[in-house]
């Protein structure tokens, strides 16, 4: 079993990543599904993989916790220094 360590503010980073991902998709004319949270998370993840913003996870690690962590890391790296979420 792999260890998925928690990063600071992960939940807030994921929430903000969903916001940013949906805006990016909309700017490109793509409507992502606005249903349940797990579906939104997977949709944003797949969109970001498709537009080469994040590296895809291996099939064996393609679960909710790892996808959330990948989104949180993506947004954390995109934020400017001094941002309260960083």
C-alpha cells in the first residue's frame, strides 16, 4: 500500500484547482460536467492531462486521493509566492 502524504491546505487547493480548471476549460470552449464532487475532480484532472498541464498518473494509482493530491500540487506550483494557500 502506498503512502499518500497530506500537503498543507490540500482541500482548499483542490477546491481552487477545480475553480481554475473549470475556467480554463470554459475559455477553451469545453463544458465539464457540473455534477458530484468526485466527477468534477476527475473531469478537471482529465482536462488538465489532455492540455498537458499535469502528468498523468499511472493506472495503478488512478484513485480519488491521488488525483486530488495531483491537482493540489499542480495549483500549489502555479500560485505566486506569498499566496495564502501556498
